[in-house]
């Protein structure tokens, strides 16, 4: 088994947008690893988010 990563970038940082991303990736078999926010100097709200997922795959599957 090997661990694969998937990063989804979004500039729409709302609870609804993050819910959609997390639910779609979970349905595709990915597990939420973390969420990283990029902040803007002009606002307290994040300018974008990177939602990071992992999934274990068979080593033979890595070539695809």
C-alpha cells in the first residue's frame, strides 16, 4: 500500500464551498487530511484555501 495525496484549491472560502469539496472528495474515497488557509493582508477572512486529502492505494495502482 502507498499513500496518495490530493490537493483541492478554492478561492471561495465559505462553509458551503468547503462542505461541497469535502463531501465530493469523501464520496470519491478520499479522507480529509487538513485544510490550509491563505490569508490576505486586506481582510481577516482567508483569500483561499487548500483542502488536502489522502487515500491508500495499491502500489500497482500508482502508475495510473
